[in-house]
C-alpha cells in the first residue's frame, strides 16, 4: 500500500467539509485512518484533522491527494511547488495546475505566498516571489507555471453561521422562499457594502426590461447602489426601445400587448442611437431621456456591453471582440464586495467563473435551473432567489 499523511483546518463539520473528505477518499477507491481530530470548541474556533490516506498504487494515491487538495487538505510533509517554464506563448506545460476560485497559496523557496487575481480555470504563474492567476492566452514563453499538486494549499470558504440571518438561503435553491425576506437581507448587504466603500456589481439581462424593472433599476443607479453594470447588447437595446417608444420587442409594457408595427421599434432604437453617435452622445443631446442606460450615463457609472453572434446592430458601445470584453469584465469585478446577477444565464455564469469564491453573489431568476447553475460555481457565499426579476427590483428599490 502507498500512503501519505494529510491535514485540514477550518469549520470542517458544519461546512460539511469533513464528510466531503471521507466521501472523496472512498470515491477514489482509497482508504483512510484518522490519526487526529480536534473539534472547535466555540463557533469561532477551527477544527483540526489529520489522517493517513492509503491506496494500492502511487497513481491512485496521487489522484486522491489531488482531489483532497480541492477540499483544503495538504500534506504534512511540505514541499515547494513544481515550476515549469512555458515553451510557447498561450500554452501551458502538459501537467499544469488548473486553479479554483478558492483562496490559494503556493510554497516557493520555503515560503507560502498568496495567489493574486484568484479565479477558476486559470494557471498560476510565479515571478519575482509573487504568484498570479493567468488565463492560458496570457502565458508567454519562459513564464514559470505551477505544475502538479505539490506545494499548493487551497483554503476553502466556510458557510456563514448566522443561522437566523441569510445563511439559510444558501443551503439550497427553492421557489418556496419568502421573497420579501430575501430582498430585505440583500438590501442590508447593499447598504453595508456601500458604507464600507466596497463595489456593488450588477450583471443583468434584457428580462429586466421585459418584466418592468427599468424604473426600479434606474432608481438604484440614481441612488448610487450600482457601481458597475455588466451586460450585453440586448439589455441596452430593449431599455432604449422602452425609453423611446414605450415598448420592448414591440410589446407595450404598460398593457402587455403588441402594438401595430411595433416589431420595427427594436431596429429603430438601434438606428437612433447610431445616428446620435452612441449612447452617451444620445443622452448629452437629449435624444435619450430616461431608462437604465440614461441613468448610467448621467451618474457616470461604468458599464460593459459584451457582444454576441445574435446581436442586432450592435450599439456603438457594444464590445464585439470577445477577449476584450472578457478582460473588461475581469477588470471591473476586481475588488467587488457584492455581485447581483439578474436573469442572464450567459453573463451571470461568465462573471461567476471570473469571481473568487469568497465574493458574495446573489442570483435572481424565475428559472430555478439558472440559479442552481450559478450557485454550483463553488462559492460558499452564493445566494439564490427564485422569483420574477421585475418584482425583485421593485422590492429592492423600495428597501434601499
């Protein structure tokens, strides 16, 4: 038998990490012996675990240890991380370590150093005593890339312990939740983040317009509760169509009925903004007088519109270079304290993949599958609210 002793520290019991560790070992067809376990005596004190992992081959043991590393386990006998030079631009060595969205340390020259720009699906580059997550496309020949699983320590987030607060919302995604209670908690978080000077990021889709959420979203922007908006061409187009014609995809939002030749409004809205020279120019010249995009420009709140293959127009401000749009998203979510994702599976999951796991993320959608998908990004602070986004914004605007 091949074996190695590993340790883990944290809120192992109530975050269910202890159970996950045992289940992972069994799933890998390995076995374990608990050598030491000390449970935290208070709600603040960490529990400590040390166990010996056995496997019938070195390969199986390595696979088990790699899986356990994702749960915060680390070998007791510490070694420096393995660094391999990239042999070409935009490509990592074959055995590169693929990052998670959890806090990560790498051991380099006998020191544990934190990894900057933490995100999932990246490599870790070490340079001048600093470790940084890089996308594959940003690797340059000669970069030192962390490989294997030695010398890497992941520190998973622990579930919040405010049992009478909002923590229960993160336990599962369900439509059987009192929306008013959830909105009240989100409003409290928004006030706390603003007072602390932390960034509040909104990720939104065109459903915000379809469900009558424009005025409420506009109010949040005007009140200073939106520090950046990340979205696509569609949200801006439907919002502008609503501002110019009172419709969204030709449907009168007040009566919920399609109007005669309303199908033309979509393209007319795009054409009007192009003729004005862009969204900002349209606001400055009085062409655009209300709506989400209007409030963003008036408040000088930054926004990014990431384009896609289905976009009409697009609007002049829409970034059609995907890599540039991704980079802009990544730059704007740096130092985010709270991210609210409103009915946009594409953009919400994209942003979720860019976020470190310790950032509180609230996902609102009428479809439970969308909320579940985002909650499964691996964050211990992902909160799912299954409801109509227009109703959510109405309640949220009144709460703040």
